[in-house]
């Protein structure tokens, strides 16, 4: 009997934790700024690190810039400027091969006491690129290298050749954010590699021969694809820079907003589907999917990495618009700060159930979130006709009708079967409350998350006065929204307490019960939200 109960609990816990939980938040980041040539413009680069705090009293420390700022508040964004950037890779004299593994130590470590989001912006004259920085604990050890995009946009065609070191070929930038040396190998037709000390960066020049290649490391590393001077006009050139997401375990679906896909090619990087394809609305890949058009590289988000809350508070003057991709049934739940966004101009992604819109912005000092679903958001800017963009950083992928979740809620259906009053105490010892379901949106939201096979029912935090028969919530909220099962509750001299059904087809409906029955409690702690 007891053994069955604990097996059931394990099952239940697994089911609650199983929900999508991708985000870009963390407490440790390593930022690098790629070399940005901006040819013939002897202006200094402006490299910025943007940090957005999600909790009050966050302390951030940035090594090398000597920054130690100890009271960021929730929702606050600060930026720090540095001129530290990667130098030209060291290419051995007379080198006949591109297998160059050039190490430098211009990486900058950002640490914080609580979860934050970090973005890096690289700006020099008209050449702008930026990227969310992936927290160190979420990096991978295998990365497919996307096919190197053609640089057909260069007006003096043919001038961009690999042996003009000033421009050079595309390069991989590999950062070792860890405490131990990482051994990194580039695998493919030709294999080569090297060791990267903790906190250091390797630059590796890439062949443009279309062959299949991937990076394999014995420790988690970050990988970027970059070109310091990828396209040219009016005697200037521009940086191209994109983050490369880690290889996936399985094929995942990537959805492409039609507007961005216009005249773009899609760079696929896994072994089976390597070649660039013409633009379609959806592609499958276990590797990286990067949208490419002249002067523009945009890393696409896999459907599994969609989020429900994004930082827009970035790039005040740099961002012109953002693009949203969401399921066609979920167009209406999008908010900017406190206000429903009310977007109407949706375009279908052909052959899928998804739609997309793009929104021009002038005040992106806010958070964008969805009250019941997940979506993709891309930030896109333009300077002098050149586009740049990246996925907006994901704060959370746990949708909640109440706002933007920064600390997930806790749902626990405890093992111990006790009376209603004792169950309040059982929850308290875990710093949780016996749940009050005074809002039926909460009821609905939770019901979609729990499907406890084997557990029939659990106590909820309501009981009735035996005198008046009126029901009360433990959190003192009004007893308005109810979800009684048909025919329930019974008469006031029947059960004085209530349980929620956890059986699959019961819609989490309630029944009155004798308070002394031994039943498991439904304990709960609400999430923490970003103040808006
Ligand atoms: C960075 O912060 C400074 C104030 O510290 C502000 O003047 C500047 O405009 C910010 N940069 C951007 C790009 O917003
Ligand atoms: C590079 O080649 C030149 C001419 O062949 C030679 O004199 C020089 O020693 C070589 N340098 C290296 C480092 O091999
Ligand atoms: C530079 O590259 C071009 C084309 O790849 C090649 O024809 C030329 O011989 C190279 N020049 C040198 C000095 O290696
Ligand atoms: C990393 O490579 C070095 C030599 O390149 C080797 O001595 C060391 O054992 C390697 N470390 C691991 C963990 O494989
Ligand atoms: C190039 O320079 C000309 C003259 O200054 C200007 O009219 C044109 O807009 C510039 N083109 C770009 C793409 O910046
Ligand atoms: C989400 O927002 C939309 C639009 O404001 C609203 O109609 C809908 O009821 C909301 N959903 C929930 C679960 O609150
Ligand atoms: C972000 O992801 C981590 C796992 O990497 C998770 O522990 C954390 O709860 C997530 N944060 C939010 C707000 O979902």
C-alpha cells in the first residue's frame, strides 16, 4: 500500500516537472566582443554589456571592468561600456592551412548573486551586432558549424579572399567559461583542435568548402560565428556575428517569420540536412538554423526553446522592430508590460498552425509576455539599410496569466494522507500553503499542469462554516469562482472541507468531504513575478 503510494508520487512529480523550461537567465556569463573592423572608419568600437536584473537586491560583478554594483532592482537594466575586443587571430607566418587555433584572453566574466539576463552589443560606426549571452551553465559540448554564408553582397566581388588577412574568412569564436581547461576539436573531413584555458577564447578560421563540420569539447563551451568585415559599401564594412546554439539531441522544428524569410536563405548545419535551402515556413534540424541575407545573420529559436516572457528593454535606439511567432489560437494573450498588446496584423506561416507579426517600436523599455502560451520573439534593427538581429532573451517559458514568471511556482501533492487541518501544517513545514483556488484562471492553469495518474484527489484550502454553510478560502479571498462537480457540494451538514479531483477527465472539479478523512494535501507556493 505504502509502496504504491510513493511510486505514484514519483510519477506525479515527474509529470509536473516535465513542462518546457528553457530560459536565458543565469548567474554566470562570459562575454566576448568580436573584432569589428568597420573599414576606413578610425572610430573606436563601443562595446556594451547589458545586464537586466529579475530580482531585487541583485549584486553584479564584472571582472576586468572592475564593476561591483550591489543593488540592482527587479526589472532594472544597466549597461557598461568597454573597448576590450578580440584581436585579429594570430596566423602563423607562411601558414598554408586555415587550421588556425588562435587563443586570446579578452573574455569578460559577469557574475551575479541572483538570476539575470545579459546581452552584448558591438557597435562601431554603422556596424552593429548584438547577441544574448548564454549563461555558462547552459552551454553545450557539441556544436554543428553552419555552412559559411556566401558574401555575394560585397560590391567589389572577389575582393573578399581568405588571404587578405584584414578581412579574412569567417571564424568560429569558442569561449571556455569554466574552471578547467577545455579540449576542443573541430571534426569533419579534416580534424584539428587545441586546448582552451579557463576564461580564454579561441578563434578558428573556417574553410568555405561546404563540408560538414562540428565542434566537440570535453567541457561546456560557447560558440559564435563571426566575420569582422563581412560586407562592404561606401568604403566601410560591417561585422557579422551570430550565436551558435548547441546541437540538439533530436530533430526540432524551427519556424520562420515570412517577412524575415523574404530573399533569405536558411543555413542548416547538421549532417543530413546541411545545404542551405530556399526559404520555407518551417524546417527540421538537430543543429543550428540560421537565417541569412546580405549583411544579416539571425539565429532561429527552435519550437522547444520558445518562451513566455522576453526582455525588450534593450537597445533603446538600436531596435526598430520585433517579430513574434505564436500558435494561431494564442494570438490574443500577448502583453507589453501591463497592457494587452492587441496585435492584429498576423501573417500565416504556410503549412503550419503558426502565425507571425512584426511590430515597430519606439520605446522598447518593457517586457513582452504571454498569459497562456509560448512564442518566439526576434529583435531586429537597421542602421543605414543594414539589418541586424537576434532572438530576444527569454526570461521564462512558464506562461502565467498573472505576469512574467521569474521564480517558478511550487506544486506539491504530499505523500502523507491526513485530515484537512493537519494538512495545512504538513504544507507549512515545507513552506507552502494548502492551495486557495479563489480565481478560476489559477484553477484552469494548474489543472493543465497536473495529470496525476493514480492519485484520485487532494485537499484544497477551503472549508465551510457549519453555522451558515458559507465557504471560505484560507487566503481570505472572496468565494466567487467555483468548480464543484455536478451535484456538489452536498448539504451543509455533509462534508465541511473540500478536495479537488485529480482524475484525468474530472476537470479538477471539487467535492465536499469530511474534514477528518485522510487525504493528501495540495500544497502550493505562487511564482514570483517581475514587477511591471
Ligand atoms: C548606457 O548607459 C548610459 C548611462 O549610464 C546612457 O547614457 C547610455 O545612453 C546607455 N547606452 C545606451 C545604448 O542606451
Ligand atoms: C616563410 O617563408 C619565407 C620564404 O619562403 C622564409 O624565408 C621564412 O623563413 C618562412 N618563415 C617561417 C616562419 O617558416
Ligand atoms: C590568395 O588567394 C587567391 C584565391 O584564393 C589565390 O589565387 C592567391 O594565390 C592567394 N595569394 C597568396 C599570396 O597566397
Ligand atoms: C587535453 O589535451 C591535452 C593535450 O592537448 C592533454 O594533455 C590532456 O590530457 C587533455 N585533457 C583531457 C581531459 O582530455
Ligand atoms: C553611400 O554614400 C552616399 C553619399 O554619401 C549616400 O548617399 C548613400 O546613402 C550611402 N549609402 C549607404 C548604403 O550608406
Ligand atoms: C489572456 O489575455 C487575453 C487578452 O487580454 C484574454 O482574452 C484572456 O482571457 C487571457 N487569458 C487568461 C488565461 O487570463
Ligand atoms: C530557468 O532555467 C533553469 C534551468 O536551467 C530553472 O532552474 C529556472 O527555474 C528557470 N527559471 C524560470 C523563471 O523559469
